[in-house]
């Protein structure tokens, strides 16, 4: 009896989740992704919003800010580390980004992607001088 009751409750919960996943649930923070002109996804998710050398270009950053109001996304710190003043805001951003992305490269990418010089993660690490 007890086993059956829990199974029923579990089934009810999974049904709810699947119905939400289909199309009824809004995106995080109660907002749907605003599609660009022509019903396409924002530029930061497409090739035209990404820089060939890694990361996002100006158009990509602008579309990300439009899709996520209140975000503080800014351009990459591409200045050489030797030219940055130690402890400055830019130096700290670079240091934090490099530490975070190196961890992602180490744990969240395949060996093939980690070795590939043209992978997005390796391009961005090069751009930030990591």
C-alpha cells in the first residue's frame, strides 16, 4: 500500500515536470528568450555574435545584455599581463576568468577538445592571455 502511494506521487511529479518541459514553462527568471528579427535566436548564441579569435564580439555582447537585463557582461581583457597594473580591476578579472576557464577545460571538456587549438575554450584562453 505504502509503496503504491509513493509511486503514484512520484509519477505525478514526473508528469508535471515533463509537461513543463514540453512548452509551457517560461525560461529562468520568468522570461522567454527574446528572439531577434526574423524569429532567430539572439546573436550571442549564433556565429555572428561570436569572435573568430574566441569569446563574443560587440554585437554578441550587446545582444546578451538585451536578452539578460541587468547583466554586467563586458569585453575580454586582451591586454598582455605584463602591461596590466598588478591588482587592478582588469588584472583581477583576467586572473579570475583564467582560473575559472582552466578548471572548465580540465574537468568539463573531452581530451580531444582540450587538445584542439580551434576549440572555443582554447580560443578564449588564448584571447585572455591565459
